[in-house]
């Protein structure tokens, strides 16, 4: 169990590693680039959420990072679900979750890069 937790922590610190692992393993097994990319994005999103929340907590000396991401995801889900209801008359939960999860990948990917750069600059300037 300790090895599983340690490997999750390492993969959350460097979230592009699970992206490439899942992408190339799926591509090797199924030979479908589009499906491999989607699966790699979906798996990496979980690691990005934990990594961005830890970086947010580190940069802003807070403990609110994970909850902030969770609140943003819930608000996005509510807005997109409301839009689906207005347009189609009902919300398709599967599509809703997929869209929110993929938007979370894009948003946390950008946030990871920005927060990583900020944390590196503050670390270098403190030396």
C-alpha cells in the first residue's frame, strides 16, 4: 500500500509522465491515436488536480487549493448543465461529466505551468 501511495505522489508531482505512459501504452495496444490521446487526458486530469492544488497551497501559503478546484468544477458543471437544459430540454450527464473533465484538463494544465513557474521563480529568488 505504501508503494502505491508513493507512486501516486510521484506521478502527481510530475503529471506529464502518466500522460505519456498512458498515451504510448494505449497507442501500442490499440493503434488509435485519438482514443489514446483522450484516455491520456482523462487519466492525467486526476494527477493534475492534485498537483495544481499542492502548487496553489505552496505558492499562496494556503490549504484551500483542492477545494477551490472542486468549487470551480462544480460551478462549471452547473453552468454547462444549465446550458444543456435550456438548449435540449434535459442535461446529458455523461456528456456533461466528459466536458467538465476535459475542461479541467485544459485549465489545470495551464494552472500547473503558471504555478510551477511562479514557485520556481520564488524559490530561485529566495536563494
